[in-house]
C-alpha cells in the first residue's frame, strides 16, 4: 500500500519537473544527445524543404514563360540563364531571329541579351515589351527611354544604394583585353517595384545599350571635324579611319548620342535568347514544327526543362534518403545504448526511488519524459536550422 501511495504522490507535472532537473544537472550528456537528434532530424527536413522551395520557385518562373528560343546546345544552360540571368551566357543567335518571328505574326517576342554585369548585378538587355510581359513597373522614375538608360530592380537598387538620378557603371567585360571596351556609365532613370523574382536583382537596359557595352557599337568625335585631325589614321575616299589615340565615349549624353553607331548590320547583332509567347495553341504547334527542324536554333518549353531538371534532383535525393536512413538507424542504436548505460549507471538511483515508494511505472515515465523532452527540443532546433539554411542558401545562391 505504501508503494502505491508513494507512486500516486508523483504527478505527471512532478515527474516532468524532476526530469528537467536531471537533464539540466547532466548538461554535457543532454547537449550531446540533443545535438545528435537535431542533426538526424534536420538533415532530411532541410533537404526536403530546400528541394520543395526551389521546385516551387523554379516552377513558378517557368510556368510564366511559355517558350524560349536560342542557339542549339545545352538546354539547361539556355533555360536557366534566360529565366534567372545566372551563369555563363550560352552561344548567341542573331537579331535576325527577332524580325523573322515578328513577321510570322504568331507570337509576341521578348529578346534577351545576357552575359554582362553592372557592379556585379546581372545586366539584362531587352525591349520595353519585356516589362509588360513580366508585370514590371517603376516605383520611381521611368522605363528606359533612350540609348544608355538603365533601370534597376528593387533588390539591386537597395544593394547598390542607388536611386533614380544616380548613375551606374557596367563591369569590365575582359580583364585581359582592357583596351577593347570601356565600362559604360549609365544614368539610372528608374527603379522597379519589387516582385519577388530574379527581375528584382537585375539591371535593365535596351538591346542597343548592351551592344555598346559588348563593344559592337561606340561613339566618338566626328573625324571630319578639324579638331579631330590628330586622331585620323587614314582617309580613303569617303572612308575615314581613326587611330589608336581616338577615344570612344564612355557615357551617352544628349550631345553625343548621335555619334553612336554599330560596326555590324542589325541582323548580325547577337542576342542570347527570345522569350516567345504564342498567340494561340495553333501558333505554338506551327512554331514548334518550324524550330524542330532547325540546325542552328532550338525552341524549349521551360516547364518541361525544369521538370526534367527536378527529376535529376529527385534521383540524387533518393540516394541521400538511403544514406539518411542509415544515419537514423545509427542514431537510434546510439540512443538505445545511452539508455541502457544510463539505466545501469542509475541503478542506485532507482533503488532509492523504490525505497521512497516509486514503482516501475514511475521509472518508466521518467525515462520516457527524458526522451520526449530531448526529441521536442531537437525537433524545434531542427526546424529553426532548416528555415535559416533555406534563407541563407536563397540569398547566397539565388541572389548573388
């Protein structure tokens, strides 16, 4: 009877407090167990959340992009570069493709010229129709109105601490050929409203501006002027050639904008890709048939490419899942060993508890509460760790 009375005197709350006292007294043991459980829980949780996070983000951007046309080559590079402005730009196609698509009157076209940057932010050359297509609008200022104008995404503006009325320099395209092209100083004429997409991290200009940055076009003083005589290398008929001392303008102003020209026909100028929006399902089928037989260009469906890419990721995930099962089994065996050793070491403690009236059920609940507390705290820490990891990974890999 005394045992039963003693056992009933320990309420669940009392057992819980006793367990907490034990865990806080044995800090090292508790921290080691908690660390093992946190790592075991956080690894699969973080991996699952990361894959789901990127699948949602990649899928959403892809679903809003009907088709992408670009040079034949790596489909993943072309798709990801066109969607996220990241990585090395694939082989270019020519601007002639833009005119040919428009002449078919089967789709709206939004050309992109990528591969350059401004203060480490991706520089995107496109047309003003792209802003309408992506639902982009300025929170201040305007969209690009003339050659050399730049519009910043909201994150790019915040990171660079620039606003409408400031200016931004394009990055040197080549550290080897520093004399080939000069960084172009561009006025910031607007800042876009935030959208939570890669557009927030980009610097937008028109196609002509990116061709100037690429060194295909430039502006300089009129060689026919008397002041430019010292910069003339030769005169042959109507053709005048400048010498190496002739400096090109590194800023486009209302005074010199008329002097900018390109050393190639427009049809030969490069673009990276064309986002294509068919006007109907019939137009989509006809365009697909047209580009399926092309030897130089390809037409991609972004959702299909992203699904294929995520399929590869899920195959790799299965391998990690198998590895994590082994980690889980090892952790369970480790916990079992710790519990058995703990029971053996705490034998005098149990005997004392028996003497004061505690039964076997009380000992069972003490051990159970100990594991439950450790699991609950470890799960909470694993969730926090997973959320922080996703935020850090998102900022480092997607926003750089």
